[in-house]
C-alpha cells in the first residue's frame, strides 16, 4: 500500500544519512518516477532536502528527527510476533524471559483491540523452523561472539576442521552472525587468509575476545555477502555434487532453495540436483537420510565411502 511505502521512505531517511530514488525504488519494488511523486507529497510536511548531482540524494534537514510513531497495524503486530518467536526463542539469541518481557511492554502501548489480538495470536501460533530430527544448535561461544561484534573486538579461537582435526589458531575480525539449517555461522575477516571467511560456530573452541578494536570496512554488507557473494564462492569452489532423487520426493526437493545449485527433471519423473559443497561429511548424512529415495552420483570417492559404510552396517545387523 502507498501509505506503508511513504512511512517506509520516512523511516529510511531517519535511519540513513542519504538515500537515492533508485535505491528506494528497488527497495519498495516500484519505478523511480513513483518515488519522486512520493517525495512531492512528503516534502510539504517534512523537512526533506534534495541534493542533485552524482553524489546527490534525499536527506532530512540536519538535526531533525522523526517523532515517535506509536501506531502499529494488525499486520505490524503479527510480523513482530512471528519474527520474535523465531529469532528470539528458537535461535537462542534472546532468553525466553527477555522475549516475553519485551512483548508485554509492547502490548501495553498498543491499542486495546490490537493488544488483545496480539495476546491471542501468541497463544495460537508457534513458529518452529527446525525439522524434528535436527535440534537447533546454540553454541556456547554465542554470547562471547555477540559481545565482540557489538564492540568491534578482534577475536582468537581454535577451529575444528570437517575431519575432526584442530586447525591452527585463528585471528578474526567478526563482521556478523547468520543462521541456517540448524547452525549459527560467523562471518569474519581472517587475518591469516586476508579475506572474509565463514566459520560454523559449533566448531569454534577456546574463543578469546582481545582488547584490539578493528575498523569495519564501510563497503562490507552482510546481507549481500550472505545472499550473493557466498553462493558464488560455493559455485566456483568446493566439491561438485550430483544427487538423483526418486520421483516420490522430486517435487519436494525442487520446491526448496539450493543457493547456486541447479535441479533437472528427468523424463521418468526423477530429479537430478547439482551443487558444490565443502562439507562432505554432512553431505553423506543428508543423502542417507532419504534411504532408497536418493542416490549419490558424485563425488565418486564419497559414493564409495557411503557404499562401504552401508555394507559395514549390514554386516553388523
């Protein structure tokens, strides 16, 4: 709705020093002309400054802050609740009592009708993003990582390799945390590799935040790294994987997102999935979880290892 977009533009202006019409058009999925019309309607009521030229854009007049916006719609309340139930309770970032306390404060400031709806919603909807057999792993180092991230502190730790070996001590400038498929990942600038690296936090041990502060690269964008650069790295590097799925699970596999991976439907209804990975140990477990409904075609070396493992299991039973 247009009213939501106008409010969103104001909040972006309040949050950032400068925004451009093309940036806002992309964010709100409209054309640039629509954004310019929105600014025509906003400028009579808010002190918005337009700067022309290559470095131009829109800003709020220096020193001006938007007044507190106390109104929340039903959808706003629902979005906050559902987001909080996942990020707060399921992923381990916020203790349950803090989560509930924050929502009690929020409900107290809502319109009575919305407050009652919000309480009812919290009793009727539960969001659990994890499969039954894979509990969320909340690593012990998460609290220390949060502190280092907040204070821009360099950290040192030991990192367990996929084969169970202990790697050399790592020294990393932490840039962010991301959660996916039951695991928390640290994105940080490795002093050893001189580049940004991904670390699965349950493999981190002996983590020590140093007293050394680091200067964040202003060009680094965590969301862009996770959603764009990282999939490209997996496409360019890693072990090529090819899995053949039975037609009974083909549609389910095809409907899921596989990053830079590709799916191909075969004439007989089976589905071929191709991608690259660095985690061969996890790959073997993933394929075996489908039983006879999935066959690992590549890499051949891992296929042989899976075959030997199945033979040993048959002999044991």
